[in-house]
């Protein structure tokens, strides 16, 4: 709900005796000055963060501008996540200091309660669990948020606590601190993993890109899921501590993140572990690129490419918990979930380097049944997927460490070892009609 | 039928292994040597977590993994090697009884000393147990293990015992073993059995491991036939064998020489 209350303006127009034919002129051409902005319904929210969000409203020059800027301010206030409702009232100014073209804008807000909770029960995959969520929005008055989630299941228990604080005036710049314990079961590798960790992250935009800087410390416990796990997986059981710094950059110009029609997405992610403690040391890079273009007849053509590489630093080989996995309906179709690449006795071990790509064509259903209504929710999806996952055999490059970087400026030798063929290559191309 | 390929006994690395685990590992090694089966000893920091039962040592043969002496004896028997075939029913029952005695007394005393005696815990156990891991993981894992062992001690009623009482129990156990051994070379006269391997594992480790006090090894030294027994088995099965296992045994005995 938004926009000004035309009823009030209409009444005022009559009182100041303006001819009806000139009403059109008032609405579009008349210069106005926003004299006051009122807020009703503020409780614990502090004034300074509100000021930033509505500062633009004062700069409006004519009525349409005021309406537009008020609407934008309303959107900004809602995105803070501290109000349940925001209503905007635009009225002419009353009082002694009122100018003839002065306006008052009033924001009527309802703050969220101090504590909101949710309770869900989930059943699936031989496991039932109870999920309890607690949220404290706007904890100290400046849009800080604390959330707590607790999941108690028949097999595993996990929980997470997170604190989020945006910078007043710059909501896209924020930081959050998370504490969590997460357990996962990975039947494709016969592996069970329990992660207990703490992470802090900073998000900030630079021009059109969004950056995230994160430090994460995780205590990982790996175990076998079944007695029949392969020995390679059994060898990875035990505890390790990963302390890593990571940076992610996202440029997203798509019109929607689900079934986009146009625009492109580029995500680049890098992670360096081992230099802030812990016993796991590696450098990990990965990227995702997606391009969408609208074609004739309501179809959308989409191309995507992913790739990544994991370089262990030091003599220890990479851990199964850090490697990449590929396969399944979200990446390379035609393979079971994460079942591409190096394996041992049926357990997939993941790989240190991968690439995957896809070409997609989304069209409306053939003969367009249910057009204009239900049929518009369905699309036909043609796709072509390919991918590869392997381990990199470095040879002498195995003792790679940042201190010895000078050795690798002999590019020729480096490339020769780097491009050594992977021991197992699995490429599968499928193309079939899929009604999405 | 011989075992396929080599079995390797996985145990914790030299600087990390504790008294009780060392004793169990040595018992398994002795047993396999007595059966004339080739053994390769591999040390891994995460051996405890690799083991299907959570205890070291375990053997990896082909694609099977078997942990702890009891199941290993069964497994080896299923493959056609057994040391106790020559015993009659009465003797087998007696052997089982003595093995239970060693497990309940000696092993538990070793665990008590390692995890419930504060001095030993601080000076030896915590640094050793957490050595492969970075801070703070080393402290977390040590405390977790200590809490677990103490809970087990409480369950079997040993939590209330003092160190003197535990040493008394060890003394009684050694007395029983010494009496049973008498002047024989092995517990069941001519041939070694799994009981000999188990007793050797524990006694040799107690005699050769340096702890904060010498009291434990002194209790064993009181019985000369037990020390002679350990020396005999060491000479017969561990010296003059290939480099791997003898180096491991020799490295351990470097801490305190048995053959003095």
C-alpha cells in the first residue's frame, strides 16, 4: 500500500478555493516545498537512522516528485526490516509558518515487536526435525537484528545464532557475526560432517558490484556414514580446524534471480585458509557467470559457466570437506547428486578443479495452454550441460608455498605441470525436453 | 589360507600416543607376529577416529577394517590362523578369564593414571593428546576425551579410588599373572597364545614408558618372572625382525631401557 491520500488533498483544494480546471495544474506543475516530515509510531527506533532514509523527501520540487520520493523513502524504510507497516500521508502545511505551497509529509509506521518466533516441523528423508526460530528485530534501535535458529532432529541437531548490523544511512553496508553448529550427511561420499564455527562478514557495495569480506573459523569433524565406506573416506575421518579469509564479488544485472529474462550475473569467490590459524591451508577460487537474453515469442536464452580451483598450500593434501563436487539437477544434469569425478569404491571424493557449463532455452508451453493465467507459470526448458571435475597433479609443484613464489616465475615449467592431463575425465552431454 | 596382502596396524603417531593405546597396539603387533603374519605399522594422527569402534589399534586387510584385539583374534581365526587351537575347553575358559582380568585391571589402571591423575594429565596426557592439532582444538579435544574417560570411570566405580588403591589393584593383578605364569615360558606352557600377547603388550609398555612417577613400573618389576617373560618375548618376536616394527619397539624402549 502506498502513495498519498488524495482525499485529504482534495478537501484542502476546495478550502483554498482553486478553480476545478486548475486542479490538473496543481498536481503536475506547481512547485512545492516540503516543510515538515512527521513520524508517528516510533518507539525504540532511533532518530538518526530514520533521518538518512527520508532525507531525499525534502529535496522534492513538485508534487509528482514528492509522491515519488515518498514512495522511495517508504521502500527504504521497509527494507530496514524494522517496521511492519509504513503508510505515507501528504498534506498541505498548516500553522503559522506555513508557506502557500508548503507540504507536510507524514509517515505512519508500526514497529515490529521486540521478539518474533516461529516453529516448524519438518519430515523427510528418514529424518524428522523440529525447527525453532527466534528473531529480535531492531534490537538497539538502529536496525540491528539477532536471529536464533535451533533444529532438533531424530538424527542430527544444529543451531545458529547471528547478529546483523547495518550502517545507519547505508543499509547495503553491513556486518554480521554468526555462530553455528551444522551437521550434514553426504551419502554420495559416505561421509558425515559436523561443523562448529564462528564467522564475521562485511558487506559493502562499490559502484555496481557487491563485495563481501569474511573471516571464518570452523571446527570440522568428519566421520564415515556407514561401515561400508571406502578406506579413502575413512582416512579423512577426524577433526580439523579451518580458519579462512574470503572475499566474494557479485555483479547482478538480471531482472530476477529466479527464471531471469535478461541481464547477466558474475560471481567471483576466493578463499585463503591457514594464515590466520588452523591446520588447513589452501587457496580456493571459483566463479559463476550467467547471461540471459530474451528472444522472440517470449523465449529466453541463457548461458552459464562455472569453474573453480583448489590449491593446497604446504605438504598436506586437500581435505574432502574443502573439495568441489559436481553433478545433479542444479549443476550438471544426467548425473546423480555430486557424483562426478574421482571416486573410490563407489564413494565420490570431490576434486580440486572443475568447470561446468550449460546452454538453456526457456519457452512457453507448446500451443500455449492456459495463456494469460495458469499456463504462464509453466515453461519448457531445453538444456545442454557439460562439466568436468578432477584433481590436479602438481608433481614438484606439490610443495607450493607462498614463500617460494619465485620458483614459479619460470612460467613454462609451471604450465607444463599444471596442464598435465587429469587421471579421470568424465564428460557427458545430455539434451532432453524438460517441462519446468 | 593366508591373509591377503599385508595387514597394517594403524596407531597414533609417536609423539601423540598414550600409554593405554600403546599397550593395546603392542599387544596386537605381538599377536600378529606370533601368528607369523606380516604386519606394517602405520601411524596416523586421526587413527582413533578412523577406527570403526573408536579405539586403536585397527587392522586394514584388503577392504576390511577390524579394530581391537578381541575381534582381530576372531578375524584371524576365521582366516585359518589361531594360537589357541591346542587348548582344551577348560584352558580356553581360563585364558578368557585372564584376558578379562588384564583388560579390567591393567587397562583401566592405565586409563585412570592417564586421565584421572591430575599431575599426569597436566604434564603428559594433555600435551601429547592434543599435539597434532592447532590451538584451540588441542585443548577442546583433550578435555572432551578426559570428560568421557572420567564418566566411564564413574560408571565402573573407579572414580572414587585414589592412586594408591589403583596401584594396589595393579599389584594384585600382577601377582595373579605371576602365579599363573610360574616358571613356564608362556602362560600355557609351550606355545604362546593371545593371552601372552596381551600381557606382553601391557607389561612391556608399563615398564618402558616414562611417566611422572615410577610407581607403576615398580609394581611390575617386583615380579621377576614377568620381566623375564617380557624380555623373552621381545627377543623372540621383535628383535631380528624387519626394520619397521623393531624400530618402533626400540624407539619406545629408548625412553626407558628394559634390558638393563
